[in-house]
C-alpha cells in the first residue's frame, strides 16, 4: 500500500514549532499554579487562536506595525487602523534572526527580524513605524526594508528634560500623524482623536484597577497572568481586550471577598524590571513564580510602562490633543535609552514601597546593551535604599533553565530569611 507524504513548507514548519512554544507556556500557566482565574480563558483562547491556529484578528483593517511603545496608539486608532507591536518572544524566530544579525545582538530584535524574514504573519502589517529609540531596532529597520517592507523612521530624542527635546518630539509625532493620515486616506479630526484618547485611557484605567488588587497582602492574580493580559494588548482588538479585563476585575473582586491568595503565606513579593517579558519568552517570570515568589509589580515596556501614564489634555482641540499625546510618550517614558534615567530609578523604588515588595529582580537580555549598561546604576540605587536586588542576564534559549532556577531560588530564600529576621 502506497502512502503519500505531504512535504511541509518552511512556513508550515515554523508555525508548528511556534505553536509548540506557545502551547508549552500556556499549559504551564494553566497547570503549574493553584487557583487559576476562570476569566483568563479568553486570553488562553486568544493566544491559541493567533499563535497556534494562526487565525487573523484584523481582516479588513489597516495594520500598523510598531517597533516600540513610543509610537502613539491613540493616533493609530483615531485613523481607523490597528496597532500591532512587533516585539517578538519566540525562540524559533530568534534562531532565524541569528543568521541575519550579529550573534551578540538582542534576542528580541533578532526574533523580530526573523519573523519578517519568514514573512509569516497571522496579521501582516501594512506599514511599519520605527522610533529611533533602541539602536538595534533602529538598524533592524534597514534590514526589514531590504525584505520589501515599508518602514518609516520616527525621530525620538535621547534626552527628555529639555524644551528642545520636547519640541523635537512634538514635531516627530505631528509628522507621524500626517504620514499615517495620508497612508490611510483619512483625516485626523478633533472628534476621532478625542474618542481614541478616551478609549485608550479607559483601557489604561482597567490596568490600574488590576494593579490595585496586587497591593493587597493576599494577591488574587499571578504576575505571569498579568504579563499575558498586557502582552495581549499588543495585538488584540481593543474592545475585546477591554471586555475581557472587565470580567477579570469582577472575578478578582469575588476573590478579594473570599480572601484568595495565589501564593504562599511566606512567598516573597517581587518587583520585576529590565528587558520586557514578551510571550512566549516567560522563562524568568515562570521561574520566579514556580520558586515560591510572586511578581506584584513590574517596570517594563511590555506592561507597566505601556499602561502607567495617561494622556492629560488641557484643551480638547486637535493640535492640543496631539501635543498632549506627544508629551505623554516622552515625559512619562522611563526607557534606559535616555542619557539620564533618574525617573526610572524613582519609579522602581516607588513600586517597591507601594506594593510592599521584598526585593527586585532585574533581567537583561544578553546583547541588550542599554539594560546591561544601566543595571549598575539601578543596583547601586537599590543598595542605597536597602532594597535587595538580583541581576540576571539571559537569552531566549531554554538551555539555561537549571542555572537560572538555582540563582532565583537562592535569592528568594535570602528574602525569606530577611523577612524572618525582621519579625
């Protein structure tokens, strides 16, 4: 009997490997912890749909690829398009990107380049906007252009204290708005801009409400669940995301009344900072929470920094709204690309205090130079404040699991001992 074997295409093989990565993490989130949230099912289904079954979410919409959170989503939504953040956490794509970039490059950037090299998108961006923030992402944009993609640079200052920087960034945002308006063939108006600011602001307010529950002594939601929720904002339909988070808030209120705590009574409370956890690269967050600790807050561009500060509008006319959006994306930003970064240190210290954290875990991707260089000043600041901190360097490879687990477990045990000594 003759059996025909179908030949698997490179994209089909890549999709299969990415689905395996995604399923592994989703199963870990659903099965490795006690008291999983029932309302998280929406997000599990969403990730399975996009990353396992490769079903598009935004057919009929213009899809705007963004290389960084510094591209204002309010303007994208106002022009009836959808933002899709192109940060990538897949080791499968990292391996492809390694053939196109220096080996010591940031794995997140290599994974993003690998994604474009394969041209294998569930929702393929129609155009890409790349702010000149991270040097590696900026240069990666040149490679993406070579693949035939439209990539538009958006100038971003490396200081934020001066009026010159503020004026420069405001002009950059106005140029971005004009360029996208022409690309879309739609006019940016006072009405659609106001509605968009309020829509994004409401989504941010839901994130803040989620975080309030994490300040309680008994925390009803895991840190890894929060990362899954916030990462979904990169690519989900905003109305669907809002509806799902509203349901999670209802369940969290029920859990609060029932005194549900997702960690142990003595589990140390952790503030997570450094290179962003991007699905499915939740290696370090999973190690932390599988080692009897709980991430109660973060300072990263895949979560807290993306939602923390809202647009503040004085006058609801179009030009003032655009300036207000510009100011939010510059003044509130605590990215380490800035020459001075005291705001970031102040925010980490404040998070430790506000969330009653026992310590900080600072993770930098190997090859992510800005986080690798900045860790010295952050470690020194935490030492001055008497806040324990662990610095970890890792890549996307699963091979470091044992060594990293040993280091994290030792740090967590030291936090437990410190807490016992205070009693």
